[in-house]
């Protein structure tokens, strides 16, 4: 087969709606995953078994099974309980998946803060919650930015799996057009370029955020 790369230039703009769909899935799953991850990290740090054990089981299961399997379980396995459309199924599955990894990122960042800071805050009359919110968590978030940025980029690429349950994101768009025009490689290249643009832009934003935080630390 002779490739016609003029198709890449000609058809590039028609992928914009699919790119927007990819961004929507990624943003929603990251937001959902961040909330779950932060709450789970607190549960993992708790000394109470009622919090620690379920959160540990959740992380073990999610990190020990493929994300595609988790997506299929949410989409196909929950049909008997509630009917979920492809888009919310993808957000739930990806959010749960990202949450397990984000939880460990936050937990590691919180544990990296010197325990003496918590003790000093408590000696000043702060409650454990106040010390965590005012002293520990702001520092932990700064330390978590680089690994969180990497996880967000991974989440963007993982969103391509939503094509397997008929979410009209970039990969599904390229597959549909490629099969109908018998030009699969050209349309896959278009999808790849869009993914590259999105992940590069996200990486740049994370890098800028890291630099701003480093400057604020020096000024402080």
C-alpha cells in the first residue's frame, strides 16, 4: 500500500471534536481520581483498620489488574445494577484507576514531610486536622507535583482505551475513518499527533508549575 500523507494535512481539522472528547474524559477522570486519591491517602495513613484495610485492598486490586479489565467491568459488569453510558463508564473506570496511583503519590509526599513539623504544630495548639491542612498538606502538594504531572500524562494516553466501549475519542475516530477509507495509517498518525500535542502541552504546564513553586519557596 502506498501511503498518502496529504490526508494527514487535509483531515487533521476534523479530529478537533474527538480531541475535545479526549480532553473531557481525561479532565473528568483526573479530577475524580484526585479526589479519590487524596481521601484514600488519608485512609492509608490512618491507624484505624476500618479505614486502612479497605483503602489498602482498593489500591492492591486496582494496581494489580489491567486498566482495560477495570473499564470492561465498570461498563459491562454493572449493567445488572444500573445502565451506564460509555462516557460516564470511562470516567468512573479511569477515575478509580488514577485514584489508586494518585493516592500513593500523595501518601509518599505526606510521609516525606518531617514528622517534627506536625509535632511543632500540635505544640502550638493546632488540631491534627489543622496541622495537616495548614502545614503538612501544602508542602506535600508541592512535592507531589512532578509525579502527579507524570500520572496526568499517563491518564491522557490511557483515555484511548475508551474507544473499546465506543466513546468517540481520538483513537475510535481514527479507526472508524481508517476502516471506511482504507487509509488506517494516515488517520492513526493524525490521532498520534493530537495525543503528542496534548501530552506535550500538559508536560509544559506541569514544568511551569514546578518552576513557579520553586521560585515561591526561594522567596519564602
